[in-house]
C-alpha cells in the first residue's frame, strides 16, 4: 500500500510519482487515473515481464493499493485529481536511486544486446525507445529498461489485433539502438529460446483482473486475456516479419 506521496516525476506524460510504500521501499507509481488508464498499466506489466524473460534488467514491479484518503492534503490540484481518480490497484516500479538516463549518443553497448533490445521492442510494438527518449537507465554500470507502457499500442483501438500481430512495426526506424543492432537474425533465434508460449501464458494470466475490468475495452477479462496471449503468440511465431523489416531499416541508416 502507498503510504507517502513524495514528488511528481514530470518527465513522463502520464505524471507518475515517486512514492513510499508500506514495505518502506520507494517506487515510481504508475497511476490508473492517468491518461490511458489501466491499459497503460497492462502494457507496462506485460512489457516489463517479457523484457525480464528476455534477459534484460528491469526494476521489480509491485501492486500498490491507494485508498480514498491518500493524497487528500496534496496542494497541487492536478496531482490531487490524479490521485483521487486512482483509488484502488496501481503499479509500482522499484525506484533505482542515483540512476542516470542512458544517453544514446554517449553510452554504447554490444551488438548482441542492442539487437535483442531492438527485437524486443519490435515484438512488443513499443514506440517509445528513441534517441530523444530512450527509457533506459545506467545504474551501477549496467543497462536497465524502464517505461514499457507505450507497448502493445493495438489495444487502444482494439479493432484488428490479428492484423496488428502481423505488422512489421515501421517505428523501428526511430529506435535508439538500431544502428548498433547488427545481429538481429541471431537475436531472433535467441529470443525464441527465451520467450516461449508458456511464459507468455504465465504473464498474461497474472494481469490483475481489476485492470482488465476497468480497461474500457468492450470485452470480458477472459476475452481480453485471450486477445493478449494470441497477439503475442502470433507475433512470436511470425517474428521474421518484423525482424526482416528491422534489418532493412538498419541498412538504410548505416
């Protein structure tokens, strides 16, 4: 449970906040009352756990309960409205104190890591990993991934998930690590060993029911889970579509 709202983190468009919880740890809270509601929390959860399964460092995720009295004394009306609209279950991301933003121009990694990350974001259709906003941190000399909430953007329209699953992901051309991703074919093979249908099922099954019920999607929670799992499994089994597209996009910039 959240016990103390410390400060807003205005770098994010959804206005996450630094909070302290009943376990005495600090978390970056992603609020259900923000612009994209619980769909952003669902995308953050799925994207983060898929990234973890893929071998990347991702901060621990926790569920944070917010009661009706939390933030009542907050002086900022915008934040008070956000907190009032976020009563219930929210998402917390363990706060990496002292971490630095990964600078795509100054910080470099090996081709295998860059290729796995480009593959991952193309798989998740994550549009928010650009040189301008890498959503990567340097913590204790190691690369950490944050903010996967812009993944799975098909679910905002919910119109043709099967077609979306087979898309090449054209936004990969703007990826912060595309130039360094010279081993995409090898990354495709490795990711199939790391991300399995069973792992996808386990992640999708763990999405809180409450988030699905509040998503605003015209489908039951069970139906939504089926759509997410089918999207991810279809995309995985047809990964050459977006892998080949990423390879071609890289050839245009190097």
